[in-house]
C-alpha cells in the first residue's frame, strides 16, 4: 500500500546522530526495490529537519492500474494518522473551555449513559459465553483520547464482543453521519470497563462526534478552521470530490485492504461519516506542516495551537 511520510528529525546533509543524506538515499533505494519486487505500487519519502526539507523523493506509480509516476503531492488515505490530528483539535477545545477531559462522554452523547460490558465466562468444557453487565463507571472524554474507553475494533483479535462489532456494519459505515455512528456503537457492548484497559479502538471516531457537539459544527469544519486552513494543509479532507485533485489519488494493489476480504473506501465519493479515527486523505507536504506542532511545543510560524504544558500532558505516560 502506498504511504506518505517518514519523520527523521535528526537528519542533515552532513553527519548528525548517525544519519546522513547518503542514508536517506539508501531509504529511497530500498523503496524502489520494494516497488520493483511488486510489494507496493509507489511511495513518497520526505525527510525534514528543523522544519526544513532535507530529502524528498517519489518512487514508483501512484496507481498500479496507470503508468503515471508517483508525485510528492499525491493524495493518500492516511488512516490512523487521522487520530493525532483529531486529538490535537480536541485539546484545543479543552484549552478554549469547550470540552472537559474528565466529563462523561454521555454529556455530549446521551446514548453512552448506560453502557454494558461484555464479560466472558468459560464453562467446564471450555465453552465461552458472554454476560452483559452494567459498566461500573462512566466513559470519560479522557478515555477516548487514550483508548481506555472499553470500545474496541472488530477487525482484529479474539473475544466474543468482536463479532458484534463486525456484524453491526461499523467497518463500512460511510453512509451514516457521525451522530448516527455514535448512536450505533453505543448499542454495542464494551470489551472492558471504561478506564480499565488500553485497547486500540473506535474511540477516536466517537471523539470526533464529541468534538462536533462541543464545538457546534461538523468535524470537517472544525478541523479546517482550527488546523488545516491556518497551517496551509490545503489537500487534507475527508473526501476528494473535485476531478482535478482526484487524478492525484494514490491507490494500492487490488485486494490490499485492512483485513482479508475488505475493501478500501473510495476517496472520490463524498462521505457522511467523517471518521476521526481513520478517514482523512492527505499528502506528505500537508503532514509535514502538521507534525512540527507536536515537535515544537504547540507553536508554528508564530501561531500557537496548543500550550506547551498541554502537549506535555498529551505525550506523558497516561497508563502507568
């Protein structure tokens, strides 16, 4: 599958921390070898140091069905790299006093007020059953940010809760909006009591809906106003509806989905569901505009997006 950005902040044209421009060239050679071996159609490699470009290269093709070469500004589905963007937007709302980390999610989405936890039992003959019990404590906004909400993903790992996620249609939910998605997932059992266990999950998708309620606007509007427009991330969005930009969509090999048998969403089609956990399309240059916010203590080009203390809190050990 094509990919977008490699962040190596210690690289320079000379020698620095063991990394050299020659080393970056070796990375480019490795990517070209991967393309030649048929393991990926193409890729964009971009290395920056101190916010300035050091090395960039596009290799292979943007689409295995076309001879067009990959370009550095081609558009990628960035999947879970959507999560840090939405998380930064959430912390911006916290700083504005519009969102509280320890507030229950049910304050914004009432359907989360009475969640059930799927507790597995193993019988004498090894058979597994699941009992639904009341969640011992409410799910907090903080739990969504650190994936301790009790939610999960249905497409990996064992457990009796997983089939409920797969059968719900969540994984292909492009036709329902964020509010409908939140209502649907709130009907499913939690895999763990809120706050008890880290599990990579749909938490950031639910967080996207929380942000909509807290800000009083769709997630795409909030992200554009707070991050994309001021940062100049002109190509980052939840879909690519205009034909000129559609020509820059990077595509994987056929069948290269998240799980066997799955298909990737079509970025050319407008979507009702704006997935805060994995729905954005972006470019390597756009991602390289966002990442320095995290690296430089929340400030870029004289504009402060987050207080340094907020960023420190985001990057500390939250789990113990």
